[in-house]
C-alpha cells in the first residue's frame, strides 16, 4: 500500500514491512502507483526480498513524481538501479 510522502506498507504474507519514503519535491504524481508496482515486481522477480523490492519501488516512484510525465528515461532507470547497489 503506497502512502505518498509517508512511504509504503508491504505485507509479505506474515509481516508488515514499513518502506521509508525518499524525500523529493513532487511535481506530477501521474504514474507513481504504476511505477511503484512495476519496480516492486521487478525487484521480486529478480531475487530481491520484499523489503529490498519495496525500497527499489519507493526510489523509482520518487523519481517519477519529481518530473512531468509517468515514465523514466533509460539513464534514470540505470541510475535508480545503481543507487540501490
């Protein structure tokens, strides 16, 4: 469950996991939920824990709300993945 500027709450089947937000100046929230969901699923399908996937999702969503439009450029995606490594 995304909580906007308060981060997110994820349930892994046993435990609720609080995902911390990345503080940004939101410009356009269009696409933020889709970005969060897509990044979370990417993380899960690439062997990350729920907490790690949630962190990836939170970072990706924070990048998309910091700009106009619902998509990140390839360079932005690469930077998000690098920042989490």
